[in-house]
C-alpha cells in the first residue's frame, strides 16, 4: 500500500519534467529578437515595406482564424497531439525561414507561426489533465517559469553571439531550428491523457450505490443452477451491448458539452464587471500582440541594422526579466485587488499608452528600448492583476 501511494504521489513528476523540457527547448529561439534584420538583410533581401505590410499581417489573421477551432480540437484530441503539432509547426516555420525565399514563402512561414501560437493553449492545459488538483499550483509555476527562463537565456545568447562573436543571423536561426527539433522529439515522450476538460470525462454511467449490490445479486446465477447455452449467449450479448453503450453516451456527452459551453459563456458574461474586465483583456492582448509583432520594425527604422549596433536581444531579455519580477510582485503585495484592481488598471494602462506615444514620437533608439521595457512590464503586471480580480472566478478550463 505504501508503495502504491508513493507511485501515485510522484506520478506528476514525469509529465511535468517532460513538459518543462519541451517548454525550454521550444522557447530557446535566439534568432527571434533579430527577425526583422534577418528578413531585410542579405539573406532574404526583403524591403521594410514588404515585411511590414505583406508578411507580418499574415500571422495576425491566421492566429485569429485558427484560435477558436484549435481550442476545441485541442480538448477533443486530449492535448498531446496538438503539442506535437505545435512542435512540427515550429520546425516548418524555421525551415522556411532558413531555406525559402520571397514574399509568398515568408507569408506561408507566418501562417505556420500562427499555427504555433494558436496551439500554445495545449501546452498550458495539458498538465491539468494528467496531474491531480493538489499539484496544480506547483506544476503551473514550473511550466510558466521555464518558458520565461528559456526566453531570457535565448535572448541573451542571441545578443552575445551577434555582438561578440559577430555570428550571422542565418546561424542563429539554425540554432533555433536545432532547439525546436529537440522540443518536437520531447513531445512524443509525454504520456497520453486519459481524460480532458470538456469532451473526455467519465463516459461510463455511474451506478447508484443502493442498486449496485441488488443488480449484482439478481444477475448472478445461484449455486444450484447450471447456466444453459442460451443463457451463456444472452450473457455474452448483454456484455457486448454494455460495452457499446459508452460510445453512444460519448457522442451525446460531446454534444452536451458544446451546448454547455455556450450556456456557461452566456451566463458568465451577463455579469457587467466580468464583461468589462474581459473586454479589457481582449483589447490589451490584441494590442500587445501587435506591438510585439511590429516593434522590431520600429527599432529598425530608428537604428537600421545595416548602420548601427543593435541590442534587440538584450532588450528582450531585460523585458522578460522585468515582466517576471512585476508579475511575481503582485503575489506578495497585500492589496485587495477586487477593490483596487480597476484603479491599477486605469493607472498602468495610461502608463502603457504613454510609453507607446513616446516610442512613436521619439527618434532616439534608447528611448524606444526603455519605452518597450515599461510597456511590456506594465502589461504583464496588469494581466497578473486581472487573474486575481473578477476573471479569477471564471476559468474556461474548469467549466463543468
């Protein structure tokens, strides 16, 4: 018994370890802070206008189109296949970055990167289907922390290789591809979840305890009775039917969950406070994605990579570190976020807006760098606050 309890208590370690390995190598992309200089440089020879107006927008729209269907498919397929799909999409993206030329090829590259970001939900949802609720907080901190560490290490490594070793951007992308290949291989070692949050719950109908013993006794033959051949056939037929029942009930359960999802969403968003916070979350996240998508274009305009020493990697590393510090600080500051959350929302949103105005009007690259640090740190701070506010009561992964 003690051995069984030990195995059960440590069953969360293996999937968490493998998922953290996947997360580390999937975020180890030292070439990403230098994407725009790479595309506009001699390797791809695209103009800044082509990159801004024809290449980068493809990621935004492909992410938008893929996000909702991928969200449902992720739960239906029980996460692991989608994590592997993300790893494969990563590899295709970086293969196209390395070996394909032209605007059309780079547009397809952005489409596959949209698949990468749309399938990211599987990484954060997978662990909750394979570990018990007692370990949720622990595994969440591990899985999220490892991605921040890997992003910081990758950005620092990329900056050092560019500034000190004067390594070509092409080889930075080759290093990223090697890391992503390891992540893809790691995804195959993840255990397949037996259940998911929505579609794959307990399909077998529960038998009321009061009738369990009665049914068992009534179906069992008495000692003095010898079952006939016909009775044996009836027993076999009954067992076959009982095995096919869960399949029918599985289909009904899936339809029921889709209907239940719609009902829960309608019920949750009837609350005005939750609606306001959700609206802010959607707009802020959309704005953040746009800034992250185009910030390198702005930096290249202020300090062209052909003429200046650029520090994109160092800035990304510093921004990630500050974001993790501000997010962690929210957990230690003794403030009632239900009362002060909206005030903080207004203040730091105004700070974010001010940093964007400064980035737009200044011609100094260092002012742009500093404004980006402020913008990303404040955004991560507000996202963390929002999870401790009304939105905390609505977790889309825990809908029943």
